[in-house]
């Protein structure tokens, strides 16, 4: 009955990197995925020569040289730098929060003037910030919080900023320079040829089966391999024994336009609460496309219920405590490796998932 060394559940970055490293060492692997395509959320569909990011913008960025080199084995990266715009009721601001943003907001020109303005506004926060609202105000003051953070964050997460953890906003840099590069990382770009190509290379020697839901018949798939690598939701693996973990859902609406350029930038955030989507992505700009047509995706945050596609883990106290219970249970599970955004219930970026997979691989194979 045992046919493989590893049965891998989920063909996203974690599962695919694991599959590559295992097959390269001569282990046999089968990977299954419940979706009809490989790659999990990094999957791109090529339409009219444009790689359309089917599950939202995926911009690769990392500070980790090892991860960067690792990825460069499978693709060359272009020199795309993410410089998104924020659109608040048709007022446009540069992101992340930097001197260009401060200049547009207040007319200030020097870093000193900007710092003074922010200091005056954040004086209302006296202690260490306890939630996202306090954290945001203490970083950039009330004007930016009200126009560029509050509406966006509350619609993205479906909760008040006061009920959200501070760390979410710490992902964004605040800079006192005229620098619109969204990320702090040394390495950044979009893989030339697209993410799906990378996944294809990673899975080259691995047996692949799509449209299969492991959790429909766990014991059957478990019996097929010596070991399991599970990258699906951890609560689902344990049949929601302690109750379901919560997520934020997303809906993507993609449209083709017979024009060359729709919005002039790859990512535009809509920070006003009354606009139902959080961002519009114009995919061709990730690759400096010159096609006569363009594809544009509106990203709508939606409430999530069991059975829906899980996107962002809600890492609040209640859910973290619940996750801990599942995590402890998972440590008693023999011959199963849990990894990735869903199995670890973490708001991972792509590079962090790869780093995590490489660490697991090192432990597994030495
Ligand atoms: N954020 C914001 N306004 C923006 C962009 C981001 O307030 O225009 C906040 C929001 O709380 C969001 C967090 O910053 O959840 C992290 O943003 P990031 O772009 O890293 O989110 P992701 O791309 O992972 O969805």
C-alpha cells in the first residue's frame, strides 16, 4: 500500500519547495491539491501575454540572501519595485508613508517639518501602543491614520482598528526620505516568466494530482506514504476538534480592457471605507508590459465562513490561543510535517514560507 516516501498536501510554495528538495535527493513524492491548478496563491494565469496574479498581487521581496539565491535557481527576477498609490476620495498619495506622502498631506518640505507635524498629532498616545489604531497614530499621526489607514484596514480585516493587533501595521515602513519603495528589503522583483513556471520546475520530478481534497479521505492518503507534509488548514486536519480558526476572505474580480494603460501603476489602494474593494491591481505593470490590452483585478475583502477559501489568518488573541491548542496536538502526530500559512496559521510573506520550508528540509534531510 505504501507507494511513496512523502505524500504532500498542497502545491503552494511550502509544499512545492519540499517536493523539489525531496525528489532531488531521490525520495519519491506525490503531491495533491484540492484546486484545479498548482501553486496555491502564487498561481498566475497568462492571458494575452500578461501574467495575471489570480490570488492578488505577489511581489517577491526578501532580506534573506539564502532565500533570494534559492529562488534565483528557478527564475531570473525583473527590476520591479513596488511603489503603490493610495487613493482617498480621488486624492492620491504615495505609499509607504514617506516624505512624498507628508508633502502632499501637509505641504511640508523637510523631514524636520514632517516630524514636527507627526509629533504634534501623536501626542494623544501616551503609552506603548496596545492596538493597531494606537500604533498607527503613534507612527504617522491622526491625519494619515484617518485618510490612509483607518478605512483601508477596517474593510480589509472587517474589524475596528482598535480590535486589531499592532504588528499588522508595523509591516509598513515609515520614512523621512522621498522614497516610494514599499518594501525595506534588499532584494525585490517579479520572476520573469511568472510564478507558475517556478512551481512547474519545483514539481518536475514529483507525481501530481489536482482536484483532490485530502481531508475527504485522510486515512486513504496517509496509507500511501511513509510520511506526510500537510500545508492545509491545521484545524481542518483535526476535524475542527477545538472549533474552527477564523480567517479573512477575499474575492477577486478581473476584467480585460482594450486599452494599453488603465491606472498607470501596478497597485492602487483605495483607502476610503465606502469603496468596497481595497485595491486595484493592473497586472501588466509588474512586468512593464506593452501589450495593447490590459487586465485589472479589484480585490474585495469579504467575511469568511467555514468552507470558504481561507486567506488572511486573524492573529488576534482568541485565535492565537485556539491555534496553540491545534499546534500542541500537531506535535503528537507522528510522521506528519505541518508547514505554510494555513498549517501554521501565520501571516507569512513568500520569502518567509520558503525560509521555513528550507529549515524544515534541513531538519528532515540534514
Ligand atoms: N495599510 C493601510 N493602508 C494602506 C496599505 C496598508 O492602512 O494603504 C495597513 C493595513 O492595516 C494592512 C497593513 O497595513 O493590513 C499591511 O499591509 P500590506 O500591504 O503589508 O498587506 P498585504 O499586502 O499583506 O495584504
